[in-house]
């Protein structure tokens, strides 16, 4: 009959289980070459470990030797705390991952590592349960998401960055780095802390310590917006560097440049300076527990404070001095005031010009000269020239 292999893998949804502790498992319908169909249950941590071994087995196809040769799909690392929201949001990525996996060359898609991982286990047929604990809750994918492949987003492509200097972690949730380490960025937070993975390690790393392999990622930093965007200070901060601002909780400021390292350029009245973005909240936005938790962390280090760094950031990144920010911001404010003043003056001038024109009498049409007697006799009808005789 030949070797056993998988024809198709379909993600059905996920289950929330409560024994031996609360956790989530994904449900897969696996269709085999003998036309049999089996349902298996796998935790995401298991899937990720399977994925790492697969990459080690096929280093060329995983892009470890040359990134251009990569055909094995990317898969994001597990989060520290996998809740129901992250489990649900990850479904589309897993569905696309399984579809791509089965369609890889046979030496990968039909290898024993893939076949054995999706084989039915004893726990798949008889899940471990406790009659005194409530039964698992099942969450199925909607029919629309199954019928429309276009609705399924592709796997999350992890970007690889290089550490530009040594970094010692300050808490258990962070990750230490050595200069030159290559890390995959799982999540980029606008507060300047990025969640990265390095082999079997994962943790938060300051964005200021990372640079892309192919050049400065200036494209991710939008241009300064001197019109400003209103934000409210959620946590006080005392300036350490000369180009930073000291603000108190509740102050209203304007953000004019959002930088990747988590230090934004802000304007308070006519004064500009850097301030930790994690301590700011957009005006009118509702506070969330996630943001509150992030603000409890310390502000990330700034790129300018990292010493003895050989970084391509200095070679190609567009540097804007604080003096330039201050000057352009002041110029913008002055121009806005002039425009408002000119618009009012123009309105007054128009009114003044219109008033005397309205008082002038309107010009009367010119009276044409009376035609001569000979002209009337030659050109007019008989009834007309008889009147002048």
C-alpha cells in the first residue's frame, strides 16, 4: 500500500479545558491517504515545539542557511499567558500554517516527524477529565471562514533583527542579549518593548538595542506631524536627559513624532522634548488593563544612551535634532497664527471695499444720437418718414 501520509489538515476550532488545569487545545481534522479521517487535539506549545524540530531537520528549507530558500512557514512563539483571546486570534494563522505544511515537498510533508505528530493518541480518543469539574467548552470556526480562503490571513512573518550591544535583563519577563545575537521579533509594541525569541528563549527586549539586517527601518517611523495629536499623561516622569520633558499625571500634551524606540517627541505649550510613550494615552481613549500593566514597567532605554555601539542606525537613519523639532514646531505654530490673522484681515478688507462700491450710483446707459432727416427718409418705412414731413 505504500507509506502513510496526510492528504489534508483542517482546523475545526479549539476547546477550553479545565483538567488538570485550565488550558486550551486546538481541534484538527486529519485526512489520511487511506481516506480515513481522525480528529486530534494539540496544545499550541506542542505545535510550536514540533515546528522548531521541523526547522532543525530541514535547515535549508527553513532559511537558516539562506533566508531566500525558506519554504517552511513561520509560526509565532507562544505568549507568556495564552488566554482565550490569543487562542482565538491565532486560528487563522494555524489554519494557513497547516495548509502550507501539507503542500510542502514530500520529503517534508510526508516525513515521519509530521506523520507521527498528527497521528491519533490515546488522549485524543479518551481525554483526561474529572467528573467533578465542568466539561470542556468547544469553540468552532465559523462556516464563512472555512469557505472563504481569502478571509484567512497568512502566517505571521517574523522579522529577524540583530542586537547592537549587550543587554542585561532587568526582570524575569525580559531577555538578555549579546551584541550580534539574531532574534525573531514576535510582537512590536509602540511603547518601545519588543517581544523576541532566540532559540529556546523568549522575552521582552528594548527596541533601541535592535536593528534590522538589511538596513535602518526608517519606513516604520512616520514623519513628524507638527500639527500635533492630543494625548494625556497617565504617569508622571522626571527628565533624566536634557532633551526630555518632566510632566505630571493629567497633563495634556501634543505628540509630534512617534519613534520606534518608545520615546516620542511631544510638545507642551511651545516646549518640545522626549517622553516615554508608555506613559501616554490618546485623548478620549478608554483606559485598558493591558495598557495599565504596561505603564507599570519602567521606560525602555533610549538609543542615544547606548554606549560603544557600532550600528547601521548611525549610518543611514535620518537623525532629527531636538533643536530641529523645537524650531519646526515653533514655526508651525507661528504660521498657524499668521494664517488665522490673515483670514480675519481679508474678511475685514472685503467688507470695507464693498461698502463704498454699494454707495456709488450705478452708471446709466448712453443715449444714442438722433438720426438725421435724410437717413430716416432712406432707411425707414413709409409710415415712419411720413411723420417727419
